[in-house]
């Protein structure tokens, strides 16, 4: 098919040419020792170079360790050490802040383009800093395309654990797949409904599990164009849909909320009638928000419920969502779900229990540093995803609450134990409890309840200064409450439900 392209806000290239560049990149990775089964940390924002690198690693059999570019040096260092990533590919302007984590590793830099610099306010001096560090583009240019590619490996994802220590999710090599691209093509065909001539577009950060998987699926589905934006800007997003005649979109509820806040005049200015399919996943999608988007764009929306460890488990169409408000949908791609009580017994239809799921399509997984948690999560061959819910008589899943102590803000998973562990290192804090409170735009916001040490005058600015550089900004609390004594259960454990309750009263939801 003619004019099959890949694009960001700066560049547009034929998909065939991207694959050639990726083959050169694969040869470069192998030449530097980062070939098959070698973990390589990728710390980048959305741009065409990132897609090129993702395809290069696919051809070389390299394992990408995807990191959030907001992460602090301490977090990056811990993940690189745990995963064994001695190679880091990173946007050049991010190097200075993360230098302590990069020492002793082979660093490859990518110079951010004009659109990326404009979107994030990157100064020219920062975009071109550290000229002694080799540039990805130069390494690629020096290589002939790789002739015999390796099988693609899935990315290695990190999800913070309830212990506060990030856990790396490693896919097992066994199972029905010999090449992860087979799975991605299946996602593109069965889940995304891509077909020749489709144009997929997202502005969601590709370091996240869902957008990277969906973007990768678009990149390997025949005759599909892929367009990415450096960041989400509501009106610019609509303008791209109109200009590129976008057919397939990935959005999260936070983005939809911002789109709906545009004036009626602005919304009417753009034609979104080309959109045939829009999928959302990663965070709860409030029913009123869903209805408002369907009223505007039509019944083109699908919601998926999933987990980094398992994959996309359910799908629900617009029509199904309206008929069964609150449902997360029915199982797809061979997924099976069990609802279990606290003793591991399978509960009947309609009863609430802990959700356990199994999806062989994506293959099994292990945690890189926590085999005990992996073993404890599995019952009857199904793995807990930390949520409570129930199944109706038609096999539709409903999620009622979150069992594990997790905050979802703007689609990002945030684990209080990780934040609490850092707060407890502060000499002026006796104890701390972190939890989520409702946020109209991001779904949830981080709250830190702090019990001060004797003699310290509570000061939020001092708390934030202590966290700076130790935690990514999106994990840092937006609300800091000080308590003479935190409420405790008889066992001595902090009674978080009592702290959460005032924030969630009247919110109309529990998660």
C-alpha cells in the first residue's frame, strides 16, 4: 500500500524506510554488545527516534527496560541495577539530572528535535549537551542493515511493589509464541481492529505499558500508519485527528477530561468523524465522562482492563458500556478470570471477591527480585491483579474496589509504600502514611499524612525539598497533612481508611 508512514511533530518517514533504519540500528546494538537478550534501559519522551529504537531492539532481540523519564536518579539506578541494564539510551537533555545513575554504564544519547524542545521548554544548550556521548543517529548511520534478525523479545516493565521496591516483570520464554511480534499482530487485529489504511495516533507516553504495546502493534500491522505527539495538548490533538484523518486513537480518561473542558466553539472547529476506534485503559473511566465522549464522538469507544503482569484482559464497547454502566467488559484473547474469596475459594456469579486472571497469549511472567510475591499472587493457575470485583451472568466483569494499596494518577501506577519508605528516611518525620484522594483531572492525587518528630515545626516545603531528587515528580504528594498522632489499629498498623475517608466522602466512587 502506498504512503504508509510513521510520523511525529517534526518528521514523517515511510514505514519501509523506518524498518531499514531499524535494521541498521539493530546492527549497531549488536556491534556494541547489546544484542539478543541483553537489557537496555530506554529513557525517552515520544519522538520518531524512540519508535526507530523500539523497532531496532525488536530486530536485534534486545530487551528494552522502559523507564519513566520523570524518574529520579536514585530510582533509575535501582532499576538499572536490578534489571542488569548496562546500556542506556536517553534523550540528551535528561543526562545531567540522571548522571549519578549513568556512571559506569554505556550511554547513547538522542538529541531531541524542535517539537520536543518546544513542548517541554528544552533549551538548545541542554538539547545539545554532553557532545562526548555518542549519538544514536551517528551509530545507526555507520552500520549496514542487519541481514538476519532475531526474534523480538517483549519489553521488561517495572511496577512498584507493595514492599516499596520496584519489581521487574519479565516475560517467560515458554508458551505458544516464538516471537513477540506474533502477539502484537494479534493485538492489532483482534483488539485494535486495525486494517490496511488505518492511521493510529496517540500522545500518551510510550514508556507506559499500554501505549507502548498498542503503538508497537500498529508498527507491525501491515499497511498501518503510526503518528505520535510529544505530549498531550487538547486542541493540538484534535487538529492532528482532522489533518491526518486519524482512524484509531489511544486516550486515557485524564486526556478526555481535558478535551471536554474545551469550549464548544473550539470543539466544533475540528472534524473527528474519521475516528472509527478509540481505546482507553490504565485507569478507571468514570461513566459520566464516557457518556460525554460518546455523545461527542459517537459510539467509537472501547475500554480495556488489564495489568502489566498479565496484559489486556477485557474489552467493552460503547454500546455495552451504556447498557451495563460500570462494567470493565468481557474477557478477550483467551483470558480467563476467577473471583476468589480470602481462602482462595471460587465464588459464584454476582459475588464480590479478589480478581485473579490468566492470559496465555502474552506468556507467563516472573518478578525479577521478588519470587515470593510472584508465588503468593497465584491461585488455581490465575494471578491476582490486586482488585476486587464480580462477574455477572453474561460474563461481564465489574470492579468494585482496589485491594492492593495503589494510587492511579493520570494512568500511572503509584505505590504508597515506595513513597513512605523515602519519607521515613527524613530525620524530622516519625511516621507517614500515603494514600490517594480523588482528583477531577487525574483520577487520583497523592496525599501524605505525616506525624512529625519531636521538636520539628511541620513545614510542607521542607518535606518537598527532602523528596526532590529521590522520587519522580508525579509520585510526590500534592497534599501534605500533619497529624500529632496518626490513627492506628489495635495491631499498631496505621488505619489508612480513616485517613482516606474525608477525601472520598461525596466523591461518588471508591477508586
